[in-house]
């Protein structure tokens, strides 16, 4: 089963909104509650095939009020990951909410636990690093869109392992999109078969670059990401809705979670230049 999430043309929406607002004579200031400054932890451990995976980064910030144009970055936190063997990997604060580790050791099917200590609060999450099969091929073709006009399609294929349940998250990054386009796939109907994933856009043209990142993910993260992409119209960079719970638990306040999801994936990447 596949779920494709394509972002709308945000620039057009912004222009229409600007035109509408400019036609109004009165300006109305709405007094909005700031709410609690919830912590946001973006912790993706991505082990790209062909690398040692030693350099990893975690981003930590806080939610802010509607009128604040700058996202508050969290500095001074203690951040580390331990594997099931007791090996500990420290993430150093390098500023602007960025925490970096240069000696991480990724291992497929290994269980890892994230710990983030901020002020008097401690957040933890546990996940297993999920493998992925390599991208076999990337092909380009012309396919008709809904209006019957031909548009360029870029498609990649991979072999799904037989006799096991697998979940995948792929993204397509290109200069014509504001954000990456994401595709979620599971092998419910494709187990053991070659699976195709494709990207097309009416603005895609010769010379454009399409970077493909293909990940293996856990079933739990698959379900979480599906909800996120549906709720945010395909933009995973939007703030995750508070009612969609991730896996990063606040140990000081049981039942309370940080926004975000701790996940570990093996990945394969290919860059295609449109011909």
C-alpha cells in the first residue's frame, strides 16, 4: 500500500492571501494565547549505505506563539544515545539548537535509547534501527497528467525482502518544490516483489535534479508519519499537531510527550538529473 504526499504551490496561496488582505480597510489584531512552550525534538538517525554513519545530528527547539517569526532554539541540553549493549554516544551542543555526534556506531536491528535532559526535564525514547534494500534502478518517462498533458516522471525500483513485513519512507528533493515530496509504502500487497516509487510534477524539466532518499522504517513510525503528513498537507516541516503523539516521553511527567519522533533508519540515496 502506498501513500503519496505532494505539497501545494504555497506561493500562489500566499499571493492570494496577500491580495485579499490588501483589499481590507481595517486591520484586526487578534489576541492569541501563547500557550505552553512545548519542546520539539527532531531526532533522525540516518545511516546512508556506503558510509560508516558516524556523524549524526539532532535538532532541539521549542514551539512559539503565532506572531513570533523566530523559532526558539534549545541550547545547553544534555543529549546522548545508548545502544542495548550499553555503548553511549554523546551529542555535543554546537549552537542554534544543533547537537552533533561524530562517533556514532549504527547497527541494523540494534535497539537504541535517546535521552535528552533540558533544565529539570528528562525525555527518553527507544527504537530499533531498521534496514532497507538498495535502489535497483532509476528510470525517466513521459506520463499523461489529469488533463492529458505529458509530464516527466522519475521512478525508482527496489526489491522487497520475502517472508517479512517491511515499511518504507522515501522522499524526493528537487529545486522546483518548496519542500520534499514524501511517499510512505508498506509491503502488504507487494511482499517479496519489486516495488516501484515515482515522482512527477508539471514543472519538472530537463536539467532539473531529483535527489531520492529511500529509508526503512518501523511500523510505529510509519503510522506516526502517516498521521503527520495527512494533517499537515504533506509538509512534515510544519509543527506536528499536539494531539499526534510521538515516542519521546517526559520522564518527569508521565503521559506527557515532546513533539517529534526518535527514529533510526538505514537509507539509500540516488541523484537523478532530468534528461
